C-alpha cells in the first residue's frame, strides 16, 4: 500500500487544558472533523483487513510543546473522523495511532500507512 499523506491548515488547540464551554468545543470539533472529511474525500481507502499506522502531527508556531496526554487530546476529533472514514472503531487493534508535533505554521499532517507484521 502506498502511504496516504494529507496536510491541512488547521489550528488544533491544547487538548485537555482548553477551558471551553461545551457548545464552543462541539462547534470546534465539528469544524475539525469536517476539514478532515473534506481532505480525505476521494483518497483510496485501505481494506478493512489491513493493519494500519495512523500518524497525526500537530504543527504549531508555539514555543512550548504539548505533553503526550494533551497532544492526543488535541487530536481526538481528527482521530474519530479518520476512524469513521476507515470504517473502523478508533480503539480497534488493527489501527495503531501515533502522535507527534513540530514547530511551524498552524496545521495538521496525517500519514496513513500499512503496519509492518
């Protein structure tokens, strides 16, 4: 399988440290999921039997990186939308989710590849 790579100019928050009203959060997550759905629309979907690695990178101009629990929290809406697109539960063993971050202009980089046996 050829890896699927998508880069989206999307500003992710700081995960669980964000103090938002529930409606504000719901609106933000809905917008994140819509952006991801739009970005992967038309991409070839891997077969459901193929074990995958999905790597989500948060790109931010900030000087202080997020710790691991806030990094995964910031990418939760993205993870949920990608799992929907893949037709799998985001907790299923066939998908390994990894997270990263780097400095740069706001964005999200997603790479979906086949997991080595």
